[in-house]
């Protein structure tokens, strides 16, 4: 699969391959969260909250220049890093590409197997919500086109 998302996934796989220990990978994820651009307080509401996450996670979708963009935040360091990782991969890509992305990089970097069950469920919820937003935007585009 080629495209914006696939290129970003490959970058992340390469980035994570530089770390030998999972502690270093977790630290990298936390640092990603620390560098995540915040979101306006007005979007930190239940309407933008990702259901299924133990921590609070907010996800604000939008369209800029025909691409889906996401802003996100969380009240927990690792969770914020995980949502930052997903924003990095998916934000700024076409809706159809996001909706269809297999996101195999999550397994390639070993993330799913190294997360606790609750964090893993939260990650699945984030991915599902982002793909749902993208599918809705893709559907709107198709009905206009």
C-alpha cells in the first residue's frame, strides 16, 4: 500500500527500530505526547471524548485543504503519546486513505503486545474513532462528487 499513511508508518517503524529496550520506546511515546500541539478547551467535552479509554482522550476532527486533520489530547502521559502517534500517522491524509489504512505498523513496532490490556483497548478505541471520522468525511465527499 502506498500513500501518505503508509509512508508515515514506515518512518515510525524505522524510528522505533533504533530502540532496543521497551523502556526507551515508552519514553519515546511519552515524548511524542509532550510535543503534541494542544487543543482548545472548548473541544475537551464529552462530544469529543473517545469512548473505551481508561484515561480521558479527546479527539477533534476537521478538514483542511481536502485532508482530514486531527487535534487530540489526553490526561495521561502514555495515552497522550499514543494519541500523538496516531495523529502523526493519520492527520493530514485523505479520508479514504485513513479509513482503509491497515495500520500494520502497530504490530511491526510491537506496540500491541507491549501495552497493558486497558491501554491496548484504548488504542483500539482511538483508531476506531479516527477511522469512523475519516469514513464519514469520505462519505460526504462521495455524496458531493
